[in-house]
C-alpha cells in the first residue's frame, strides 16, 4: 500500500494548525491534530445520533458540528513532519467500512514512521486484542471507545453496532493492553438516559480503570447541542470527583439523586481552584474546540484556562442555576 493512494479527513481546525487552511475562529491553543478515517458514504454503523452514519442524511464532511475536509495522506504526512512544533498529539478516529481495520493499521503505521515522537490516540469500535497490541506497538498510547450510550436500553434505542456485552468486554480487554487511565470511554450526555444511570455507569467504568470523555448530544438536524446545560455541569462535576476516589454515594443527595449542595457551594466559592472540572475531558492535550459548541456559545466544554477566564461569569451563573435545582428551589 502506498500513502499517495489514501485519503483521510482532518478537522478544519487541524488543517489550520498545520497551515493547510485559514480559519476565522479562535483555536484556544489547540494542540491535537484530529483525523477521521475517510468514507464517501459514511460509516456502516446505524447510530442515530451520528452524522457519519450511513443511515443519516447529513453530508459526510461533518462529525458533530465540525467539518472534516478530505486530504491526501501523503500531503498530511508532509504537513505533520514540517509543523511538529505546532502540535503535541494526533487523534485518529475510525469508521466502519470494508477493510477499515487494515487501512487504519496502515495509516497509523505511516504516521508513527513519519513523526515517531508524537503520541497517537485511537478511537475505534471493538476489535480483537491482537490488533490492539499492534496499534500499541505503533505509538498509540491512549484508546478511545465510543460506548456513547449510558445504559443497555439507550444503546439499543440509538442503534449502536455490536452489543452492550461486547463493548464491556472490549473495555476490559483494552485496559489490559493500554493500562489504567489510558482507555477513555466516550459518553454522550443527553441521549435520553436517566441521570442516575449515567452517573452509575461513570462510577463503574472509573472503578474498572478507565477514564471518561463527556460529549454533549448535538442534534444532526439543528447542528446544535440539545442537552440541558445544568445537567451537563452536574455530570462534569460528578466525573471529576469520581476520578478523585469519591463514591457516588458521597456525591449525591439520596432524596433527589442530585449533587450534594455543599459540594456545589464549595465549587462556586472557589471556582478558580476547580476550573479544570469544566475543561474538555479526553486524552492529554484534547480540547475539541467547537465540536459541540457554536463559537457564540453556550460552551459545554471549556478549552483552556484562558477560555475559562473569559467565560467564568457565564459559568458561575450556570452553576448558581444548578444550585437552585439541587436545593429544590427550581
């Protein structure tokens, strides 16, 4: 296989970072190059929420709110080599199509050969362990697993491929290859799940050794997040404390299954100390600017300390609104 024969997609922000496109929006210090496996017709999975799904009408240049123009692999590799000082990590996301695994192995191998000093994150559906080991040997140090749904019921309703059991087994196998906290399970907030199911799943997955990357459900039709901002803020806070060895029982009020009031009050009073709660959750250097959000906001994920400083007053207003909910005043 020859690199010139292959095409991949890159987020428009990544192309800008590599000097291959001009963008008119702030990238907030983005340090990850985001790549997506190319398929003209999209992914063969039928996920109802995903623009790449073959069942959805959305132009396949989209994933969430972001456009992903195609680029020749050879041109991309040259840009990666000549702009090493502009980025710290490469994230490669796959789609399901004929021979996608062979192609993904080839692309990751070529990237690793050309820029071996740059770590690679890989997001891929369940595959045999021997292939996980091959990717690990090619510089992949973090694995992303798009479970997306927060319960078996939601998993079936949104038409995820494979099965819940297969994904749970895959998560455990991936941890054996990549190690604790080097597997990120992607969860989408706002797919119709119950809050407590999401929080219980996060606790289970973190106890297994994974980390959690939270995404806000973004409507394909409206190209805009459709999840309550207060719910998303609560999920971010719970994720943060679960990762610091708190139990869900310690975090939630048993009367309403909302966050304990005193925890939220502590965050509001010391917001500068806790700003990391609200940053994009994902692999090291992951910011995903505008993946879910319009440049006009509201911002579900904040992208940097500078972004937090600018958005702090709006964030505090949201947290005070959440305080009204957990206190039973709203």
